[in-house]
C-alpha cells in the first residue's frame, strides 16, 4: 500500500479559569485511512490530545458504524486517548484537546494518511 495523499489540521486551547476542551470532527468518503495526533506545544499543566471516535462503512452501500475509542488511565491517574486510528473504510474521525485551568495552554495537530 502506498500513501495516496496527506492532509493535516491543528487547533489550540487556553485553560482560563476552569480549563477548556476543543473537539474537531472531519468527515469524508469511505477511505483506507490512518490518522495520528501529536501534541505540538504544551505548558507544564494538563494537556491531553487523542481520538475519541471514528466511523466506518464496512458495506459500500450500508450505514456508517460508530467506533468509540475509550479513554485509558496512565500512570498517576492521567486520562489519555489513543493517538492513532486506522480503518480500511473510515468515514470520519473525531479528536479532542483538553487543557487544564489557569495559564495552561496547548496546541496539537492531526495528520491524515489515506492509502491507495
């Protein structure tokens, strides 16, 4: 399989008084797709990035099926979301950035890799 194209998106959040969460969803025709998140800049406080769900269409004329990606607890009780998602018939992907309060800030990016 060869990479057919590459697209990217980015977002940033600033914590403020109570913290902040941003969620972005991208929709496309059924594609053999790999998606990856990356934390680009983060303050010393809380900064979480990852995928919360994607949809897939296993049957070409069938309905989309939602796949929820569970949060996992890392050492120290920190919640993490998967940084990678792959499906041969992906139709959408949702990623999240979560930032703590105060002066916490973060920026993250997502890459899409459709395969031929």
